[in-house]
C-alpha cells in the first residue's frame, strides 16, 4: 500500500501545484491513498465546500486540518455531513465533524486520525497523547493501518508523539509549520515519520503569505491581516510512504519537493 501525503495547501497556488503534480507525476507514482492537509486551502485560511469538492475531484481520499479549520464559517454547514474531511480529534466533545475515521481501500482498513498539539497552540484542547490512546483502543481491533496527522507548532512535541505512537501508528506526519524538515525516517522498523511535510504555496513568501505584510509586522510589532501570496515560483511538498501488504509495516519513506515556475501554473484552473 502506497501513501502520498501532501502538506498544508496554501490557497489557490497550492491547489494549482497539487493539480500539476498529480497530472504530471501522479500516475507514475502509483499511489493507492492520498491525504492532504487542507486547512489553508481556501484563500490561505480555512476551507470551503467548493474547495473541499475541488480536492476530492483531484482524487484526494482524506483531507486533514488543524487550527485554521474554522476560519471559513461556512464549514459549520457541511463538516458534519462529510466522512473524509477531518478536524483535530482532541477538540472537546460536541464540536462538529469527525476527528478520525476508517476507510476501505484495496481490501484494507485504513484509520486516519487528525490531532493537534498543545505547545504554543490552543490550550482548551484535550491532551493529544491521551486522545490517541483512547482512539487507538477503539480502532485497533478493526484497522490494518493507522495514520496520524499531528498538527503542531513545537518540533519537540511532534517528535515525542511519534515515539509515543511507535508501533501503533504506521505513519505519523507533522503539519502546521509549513517548513519541510529533512528528518523523514522509519523509527525502529515500525513507524514512518517526518516532523513537517512542508507547505504547498508560493516559495518566496512567509509560510505562504505575502512577505511584505509579514515583514511589516516584524519591523513594527503591529499586527495586520495577512493575505496569501498569489504569484511567483510555487513549491510542492509531500511524503511518499510504502507499507508492506502482509506485515503492515512501513518499508520506505521518501520526501518529495518540486518547484514550479508560475508560467507553468497560471493556466491551471482549480
């Protein structure tokens, strides 16, 4: 079973890069299951129903999110109807949407869990480590493969979680910081891991937003509304993981990065 995992998609440029990659290289990759983090996919902040459907039309199996999941208020009108758009599972009871689900693919049961870290993040969430324990106890009798999107700020928290989940989750990948890390590996033959997959958006930006607006804040200390960077070279970051079909253990992990000139993307409609 081959998983293609795509990091945070930042607005229209990120969606274009995803479509470009899938159209030019997707078929040769022969991936079986496609996961993307879509919490910034609509205008750089949040996700809309239209963008959700666009990602599904591109062949995405599961869309994970994070702290920006609620930024577009229309999500409250449809997240409860979807089974493949996840929000962090450690939100308190009663919050709409699913934090995890089990999907059937090629005769296997694949559990995808979305969790959010606590360090420098939302202090009102439940402990993600203990949330994982509870979910794993429920799904372990019926899931062949467990995948976790750990959406967090602190690299230490992401590393700690991967070691905590080792041998229970076959894949743990980090999102949120938008900067890819070069630490992809298989931990003791049991869990494929990367601290952050990286973003999909304008390369010469500040984690996907207009760099002039970000620099203004650093120079003045005054916060202003950020806007997604719209033009320029666009980076595509993803992770490829192969899981053995008999042992259900990871056997290969590969980081993928592509940089597309804007001229190659401006004619793509998404």
